[in-house]
C-alpha cells in the first residue's frame, strides 16, 4: 500500500504535493504565506457584506443598467438648505429685474445656499450627477443633451436637480415674500413627516371636460416647490418625459432635436399637468387607506394646507396668488409666500396655443366663465356657417384685431413720447442748474459779488452810506409833509 502511494505511477498524497510545493517556494514567501491567505479571506468577507447590503436596499434602476440609485425614503429627516434657480446666464450677468428677485431669496434666507444653473453649465451638472460616477444613467445624460427645446430642458433640469440634491426650486422671475421657515408651519407639521411641498396653481375643475382647458384645469404649481433628495416621484417623472418625447419624435419621424411641440403638449408632457399627474400617482402608491383613491377632489377649494402621502399641499395663495382665477386672492394675504412676476415666461411664443382662426385663444379668457362660454358658443356657431359666412367673420375679426393692435401701438407710442418729453425736460433742467452752478463758482472765484442787499453779513451795498437808525428831517412823502404842517399849526 505504501509502495503504491509513493510510486511515480500512483496519485501523490496531499502531504507529498505540499512538500513539493514548499520546496519550490522561497523561504521568505513560505513564512508570509499564512498572512497573505488571511488578507484574501478578509477581503472576500468584506466584499460579500457590501454586496448583501447593496441588494437589500430599495433601488430605482433603469432596466438597461445595474447600478443602484439610492432611495431617500426614511433616509433624511430635513430638507437640504439649498435654493435652486435656472437661467440663461449666471448672477454676475443678471439684469436688474432678475437680480432683484434673486436677492429676495438670499436676503430672506441668509443661511441657505443659493445656486443658479445656466445654459452654459447645465449639461455638466447632469453629466456629473447622472454619469458613471453618479447614478450611472447615461440614457438620461444622452437624452438631456439631445433635447433642444428650451422649455423642455428647463422642466427636465428642475426635476433632475430636485432628485439629485433636493431643496427648493423657484423660477428666475419668482420673488420670495416670506422666509422658507414659513413654508412648513411648524405648529401644525413635523418636517420629518413631509417629503415634498407643493401649492395649488389652477383649481377650475368645472372645465375638466373642456377640449382645450380640460387638461390644464387642475394642477399643482411647478414654478416653486420643495423636495427631499431622491424621491421616486421625481425619477418617475423624468422617465415618463423621456418615454413621451421619444414617442413624439418617432411619430414625427425626426430626431429629438427637431421635435416641434405645441403649448398644450408642453403643459401635458413636461409642465404642470405632467408634474401634477406624477404627484397624484405617487400619492396613490403611498396612500394610507387602500380603499380611498387620491383625486383632485381632495384639493378643490382648499382653505388650509394638508398632508397626503407625505406631500404637503399648500393653498393656491401660497405660490400662485394674484392670478385672477382659482380664488387665488392677492399677495398681501397672510398665506402668500411668493410672487410670480412672469417676465421670464415667454416660451409660449415658441410653442403657440390653439388659436381659432376667428375667435383666437380661449386662454385669453383667464378662466372667466362668461368669456369661456361665449368663446364656446361662437366656435360652435362658426362650425355651422357656410364657407362664405366663415370667411366674412374671419375678415371682420381680423379687422377688429388690427384696429385693436393699432390702438394699442398708438397708446404705447404716446406713452413713450411723453416719457421722452419728460426725460428731455429733466435733462434741460439739469443742464440749466449745472450752468448756473458753474457761473456762480466762476463769479466767486473772480471776486464778483452777487446781486443783493448785502454782499457779506453786516456789509451794506455800495453807495448806501445812510445809517440804519439815523432819523431824517425830510418827509418821506406828501402824507408825511401834511402831518408835519398840522403839528406846527
């Protein structure tokens, strides 16, 4: 048996193999071998623990990628002290109007960080947070880089920023009326129980079935809102926008950069309607009562704020006061937190609303019931007319619009003319005042005394040698002479 085991033709024992290996290794390596083995075992142990922890956490991953995107559910108790705005240029190049609104945020919240993302650095931001070193979402980076519509990029960017870092987002033309400490009433709510803060913008549910106004009749405001970082609703919203816009590009047979979108498509695809639908869907996923569906009815005629599924919904006055509809009140109200100036909201000019060829845009009614009903009646009657009658109405309305535009232009020109006249008068007055000042300085410099009863304090004008209190024997006038004669007689 022993001969068989030690025979070259038999299988070597483990001891024999080890002995052979030991004889071939340097003595120094043999002495350190146990330490090397221990290090390898330790590293394998640590790797397995990290792998277990990674797979046990909630993830939100695009099917094409395997990198984990962390979830903030229960991970953060407060909102990051960050104020975000986006604009074409940075603060150093702001116009005065933008500078004024920006300063309102920093003045009222000096302990909050303030940052502006611009047309020059937005893509770098997206690449940093959503590239390989961040959430590893190259599909998002590529999509954002390919989109060219400015308003779509602006909507996308605010959602991407809020998902990545959280804080508060406000459009560049939004002014802070109160400090951010007032946005979540501490006497009613615990910030630990709130993941998001939104406000009602449009609350006109009576028009929910209107063919044009319907999708816009109920919405939360997205020109100002607050988020804790990495909320699933923000990522889902971004992915929905990507799916939708890729579909539109396919339907139009063009690349993303060449997609043409109307006003209504922007509102429903990336704007307030898309924002609102995503929040309502998330509320239903997280609702406390499985038998109660979260619908807009919970927010219609909202008289005080409420929390639904960890989302604090503020009344319409909070972010959208002074609109002239939705019972939005005014900016002097106690509940008003911001003022939207709308001076940067010119994107509809590049994505026009539906405009009836005779009666124009129904949005110009600004949700006034009588105006909308009249527009509907006129459009319905127009459809029943003959072509000749329709053309006559179109010509008539076109003439009325031209007359109104001409009148408006004349009023504007007259206002400008008056401003110029006033400015010219002010300029001339300044020139005259400056000329008089220089003349006086020159006279004083040359020693010429200015005209007047006295040149210096206590000095009499030249040629007047009479003392002030010296009496005179000559009467000053005929009445005095007569009085003098009467006294003598």
